[in-house]
């Protein structure tokens, strides 16, 4: 019984298969006869392709809190007529790490079998450099059906079905096979799974680090395949991830809710504490950013009533005790408290203490009335009753049973994704508080008073009260008459006690009631609302053509109604308790001409409590990307950002500064060299000292995070870039760097409601404080700025740089100009290299000349010295020292005047040129034999690689020649010599116009005829500071005219990347007799193409003898030759590279007449 093709390789010696036959005559002796077959199976050494996906680091930290509550003064002395006394406090909440942070690494391995026949993955292990390891479980990325027509599926239950369950055989093999394998155990055991032909598996993993000791960790994947795991990867797949900061950070107890309790005895105090306000510690790694201190005020009421019981000449003291509490949010931790020192408030009693105008026997409490008498009206406030509205609290969570991306092909069956919505009902909480009471205005007489308005007051705020205008006389009060008004106002400080006053406005003045206290000890509560809740789910799908039509997705089994459908009570899903809902969403099937690319599916669950305010509605989203492949090249579309303008919002957090100590190298001349004065035909010596100086230097480093959130409720957004600009105070130059968003490369898609954390590190030129501004750019070029975040170096961390520049290579002796040039050997002096690790003076000695009869005049020769730190990537320090040369004594007769030569500062451009490589392999045998009615599928694997960039400099400049004599001056050659600051000269021809060949003979016009402008361009120079020298050799001379060389710098030069990305293409051609065959291979799915900016492996499949769906195309029988080529064309001008594969194709078994 053949169930499928399985590759099971043996060792070189193979295995022995022994078949023993037994003959047992009736009543006789058994006769045995054995036959042995030595079986050797080979060809299993084709490795699987293994890559990491979705590598993410996770961190969690639990915090505990401490409070410091401090009064800004402990003693206040005030007169009873002052009215009030403000007492300031400062509250400082400090979080500390409670226990060690927990760290984990998650991700997935993507394994592909690119050969025909099943592959036994015998061992699969993911190991961290910190010592932890795990064996992940795997599942196929797409359903597998055997290509040989058996339709056998491991793990399947229906004949001809398909499965994503990998065939797992446990620790043994061979059970039930007819016959026996001798020495079976020598083959080893199969402990993992079979990977079907041309199939891929995704193997997610999650590893917790017990004690991460470094900033990074290396993740390594080791795979053994073949029977018994006889093969292993020569180079295990490795990738390094950063732990600090982690990609995802989950703080526990990082926020607290503040409250306080004030005990002031009989003193009325208005509490200005930020009750119910939350403060949080910020950041994703230590040192964390503590919340700022909070300043607040308690205001004591100081009126005549407080002097009740005063002793003449003796102050009356009130004490105020104030305790603050910080209750952790979302953590089972004890609250932290901070008690301030007791504050004493002394009332200055008058020498003869008079009774107050409106004596009050005791402090105000509920239903107690305080009275203040004005010229006509006495106003009182009281009769308080407090109320509270409460509502059950509902929360919701939603998750999908798949990873972030689901892969489907054109023509594949639909895929059902299961979503889980977890609805939780929590005990009721107060949502609103109210205070009701009454205000009475009494007219003691004798005159009549007319009231115009009545208000209940709380500090400076006031709300109109409701008065009974139907009383006889309306709002006009005769002597000894009273007006009673009622109020019911909201209270925003929860269950905290408070004070309310009153103001009555009449035609003859305004009259006030002293504040009276109320509390919630006898609060009345109505039955809580929200006892039941409606649950709904809204699905949104976005296709690559930017259409929001959801035709490619549908609600499946157990589907919850949408928000709109829930408005119909008969359709609504209502619950009165916590509950889990599991429902399906059908994705696909996708059929041509549906576009391939990335589809976005968003499921938003909404829980609406019955009768509760809108603020009680809870929502949770789950997002899944669906990657659809299998289109022709002309149908492939890329998902473009359809986010609303401004949907990307950045926030800067966790800004830290550091003083990074390293050594800096510089070079300086002891003194300007003395001029060299020589006669024509002679040489002159020059001597001077260059000091290479090593000195400590600080670099001013600023680092932090940028959280980018896609605030669009419906659509994904494309993040094209995240830039961070540091703006130091004091006029220093700003510095802009690009943030790094984990392992993502720009541009990338950000799902609706999702947040990505990017990090930045930048250096500024000064230790001045300043501001950090983050700018995120979307696909349309729209930029959104974050609110500025401050930075400063007052408490900056201090550390030593890893590359400290301890030592350097010092170069001296390079001289450029007339007197150093020699025929056919431009470089006349050799440099001296030496390694130095401390400040070192180096004496430079050289001989210039001899100078020819046409080299008289005063000009310069430049000496170039460099100090290049040995630390990798460190920039050299360059010193250009001019040496003045005066040459006299040239013959006057027959020697033309030296023209004026001006070398303009050249344009410098730094180029990074990347080199690409590509290979193409296939799964076809050679020859590939196919039957006319049985198409064969061939898998092609294209592997692209990008080498490190070669960095060079390009110079473009102009040299102007202006005649100095009455006759033109013919030159036999005109060029520039460029010293690139390292070790070599480069000669570039001067192009002086169509009248002369570049670098060849040219004539300098006579004086007054105007200048001659000549251009030059030099490429491939070593990037670094250097010198340009115009080498102009007159006709008949052996050396150049005396001209001044010009130093140039690469600082601030423009940069150009060539080949950073590349365009990909392919050409698959079937030939017959040297010409294109009448039938050609047809792609099954997406071909190799598009663009790439990093190395990778691409697979594409072609049918030979069939159409895109694998149906027979009935090709003509005969012999063919296949020639396949993939092309990588670097963007920016580099040459294309190709990978090629060839094999013979033979079509057989044609029907008669075909």
C-alpha cells in the first residue's frame, strides 16, 4: 500500500532487509530460507529553508509606591476678619521597582520544504544565548493535498480532504509495515513531524528569560532533518534582538489614584487636593521617569465665627492634619500613605473679644444652618441630602485564534478565523454624585426688600437656585418675611465631604451665607443601572484596491450582531453576567480577478450597558492581516495607506541624557613653517613640528522612545518614516536622526488602533538643555509632530564609551604642490605611519624642488597630517599646513608669464554603493519528463543577498585659467591631482571645452581675452578630507606651472545611496530547436518580482504542461530546453546581476493525433 512519497534516507552502509520463508512439512522438520536485501536511500541532504518571523521581546515590571506629603509652612497667624487662609502643600509620589523585571522573547520559525517528497523534521529547537531553549510546535501555513493523486493527508479524517495539522509520528516508525527491518533502531527515531513537499510550516514560540544579563540576546534555530536527524544546518539561523528596551513593555502598578483625608476639628476647610487623579511612572526600562510633584492648596475659612471663645490677647489655635493616599491601579498592592506635619492656624483674638455678628455654637454639619446678617437680609444654607448614581462596570477583551497574518492563495478554499470576545461584569461603581439643599433669605425689616436672584456657591463657582415665585408677593419680602429656594447640584469629587455657600442678590445689595458642610455618610443611592448589557461586533475589511467592501469576508457560526442590528431588540445579544462568546469569520475564497496583496480585517467588539451613560460603553479590537498570493504579475497590487489624514500621532517619552566619555584626537602645528626661499634650479628644505594631541572629551547623548499610534478607527496607515529632531537652547545647531522601530523597515503598515514603539539615540554638540520633537510621515507625505519633550544634562548619566579611541594611527610627510610633482610619478614623498597612544609631537622634514625655469613666483605647498583613531568607524582628524615657497632667478627672455590659476571649492558627494548577488535553483530533475495529460509543478527558489556598502567620494569642480602675458600660453596637458587624505593620488582630466580633448593640449588665452573655465570630475575616492592640485604642464616643459593647491572637506557633503534597494524580475522560457516553444510554463501564484531592500529568499511555482490552476494544457510531445533567469537590478545605476538555471524537458504519452 503506497500512501505518499516519503524521503527516508539511510546511512552510507544502508540497512539490511531480511525476508525469511518457512516450510513446515506435516510431521516433519521446519525448513527456513532467508533472503537479505541491503537498501541504501540517499538524496535527503537538501536543507529546508529556515527563517525567523515576528521576533518580539517582552518585558514586565511591578512597581511599589511611596508618598511624601509636605506643607509649605507649619504656623499661620491671622486676624478673624481675614476671610480665608490658603495653606500650600507639595505631594511627591515615587515609584520603585518591586522585584526583578521579567523578560521573554517570542516569535515564529518559518520552515519550507522546497523538494519533492515529504521531509522528516527530526529535531527543531530554538535556543537563546542566555541559556534557555524550547521545542516549538508547528502547523502548516496552507492546507496540504498530495500532488501524486493519492489525496492522502496525515492527520486528516476524510478521504481526499486537506489539513493544516502536521503529520506527527511520535517516537517510532514502521509499525504495521509488511515485512520487517532488521536492526531498525540504527535508523534513529522520528520525534517531530513530516513536512509535505513544497510546503511551509509556521512554528511559534515564547521563551521566558530567567536572568537576562545583557542588553541583547542571540536567538538561534537548530534543525535536524532526515531519518534519525542525520542532517543538520551547517550555519544555524541566528538573529539578535534587543532586551532593553523591550519591544513590548507591560508595567504592573505603574499608576496610582490619589486621595486625601483632612481633619481640622471645628475649622471649615475647602479641600483643593487632586482627588481621584492618577499619576504614573513612565518609561520601558530603568531608570524610569517619575511623575512630577503635585502642588495643591487647602483653604481654611476665617470669619468672625472662628473667634468664638477667644481669650483677649491670646491666639486661638486650630490644627490641620492632612494624610494623602496613593492606591495602585490594576495591582493587588497595599496603598501608600503620606502624612504631612500638622499645620497650626492661630486666630489673633482682639484685646477685648467682642461677640461675633452671627455666633455659631458648633461647626457646620449636615442639616445645620449657618447665618450671616446683612444690612437687610439674613441668608442661611442647609438641609443637605446627598445622592449617588451607580452603574455596573463592564469590560471586554477580544482575541483571534491565529497569528497576525493569514496566508491564502487564489482558488484556495475559504478560511474560518475564530474570535473570542470575553465580557466581564464587575460590581457597581458610583458614576455621579449630587447634593440637594435649601437656601433661606429672611428680611428682618423694617424696610421692604426685593430679591432678584439666588445662587448656591462653591468657591468662585455658582449655580442658580429654584425659588417659589408663586408665594404671595413673589420675590418681594416684607419685614420678617422669608423666601425659601431649593437646589440640586452635581458634585465632582466623589464621596468626599465639602462645603456649599449661598448668595442672594437684591435690588439693594448682595447678601451671603457662610459655607456649610455636607458629607455622604447618609447618601441615598438608586438601584444601579447597567444590570444587563448588549454585545455587538462590527467587522471591517480593507482590500488592496483600497476598497472597504467586505465581500471577501462573512460572519460565520456563532456570529454576534452588528451595532446597527443590535438596535432591533429581537436581534440583540444581551447578557446579565460575565460571558465568553466564540464566533467565526469566513475569509475567502479568493478567485481571479481579485487582487493579490495584503487584506486587513478588523473586528471591534462593543459592550453597551443598559441605561448607563455613554462613558460606560466598552470596546476592544482584534486585527488580522490576510496575505493573498497566486495572481499573475499584472494583477499584483500593493496595499496602500488609506488612513485618514493625521491618523498617525507620535508621542515622545522616556527621554534620557548621558555624558559619554571618550578620547578625542586632534592635530596642530607648533608654529607656521618658515617660508622656503630658493633660486630656480635649486631645492629648499622645510622643517616643522605637528603635535598629535589626545584629550578627554564628552559626547552629549540624548535617547528616548517615540510611540506612534494609528488613531483611525477603521483603516490601517502606512508609516513612511519617524524622524527625531533635537533643538538645543542657546542657538546650537539642531540634530535630526531617524528613529528605529524594532525590526521594522520603512515604510510599514500600522493596523487601526495599533501602537508601535520606536527608539532613538542622538548626539548634540553642547550640554545645553533643549527640546525633542518627533515627526512621523505617512505614505502621502503628511507629517505629524509630537508635543515637544524637554531634555537637559543636569542629572545626566555618565559612562565610558565602548570605542574609546585610546590609540590612533598618525600619518605625516604628505606634501602636495609644485616641488613634489615628478614626471610619471605624481607622488614624490612617502608618508610615515606610526601608532600613537598618547600626545606625540612629530617632526616633519622635507626637501622641495628642484624648481624649473618656469616655476618662479610665490605659491604654496600643502602638508597633510591625519590622526585616525583605531576604534572602528571613528573619523580621522586632519591638519592641512601651508608651506610658502618663493622661487626666484628664472630667465626673463623666452619664458611666458605664469597665468592666474584659480581652483574653486569642489562639490563633494559621498556615495554608498551596494553590490547584490542572486542565485536560482529548482526542484526539477534533469531531464524533467512529463506526460501530456499530467502537468508537473516545479518550485523555484531565488536567493538574493546584498553586500555591505562600498563608501566612496565624488568630486566635481572647476579650474579657471586666466592669461597673464600678451601671447596665448599652450599647455601640453591639463589635469588635477587629488589627494584623498589617505594614501593615494587620483588624476582627473580637465575638460576645457570642445576645442581640446579632456586632459590633453589646451591654450590659455592671452591677457585680457577672458578666463578659460575647465571642469573636472573624480569618482571612487576614499571618503575623507583632501587636497586638489591643478597640474598644468606647458608645451615643452617637464613639470607643472606653480599653482596653489586647495584643501577640501567632506563635512556636510551630500550623500547618495546607490543600490540600497533593487528591482526584481524573471524570465522563464522554454525553447525548442533554439526558438521559443509553442507552449510555455505558467506561474501558479505570484511570480518573482517587485523590489527588495534586504537579502531574502523568494519561492515561486510554475506548472509545466498545465494552466495556472494545474489543469492539463496538452503540450505537444517532444524534447525541449528550459532556460530560467532571475534578475536583480540595483536602483540608482548599478549593473544588474542574474541567477540562472537550465534543464531539459521531455513530453511523452501523447494521445494519437496530438
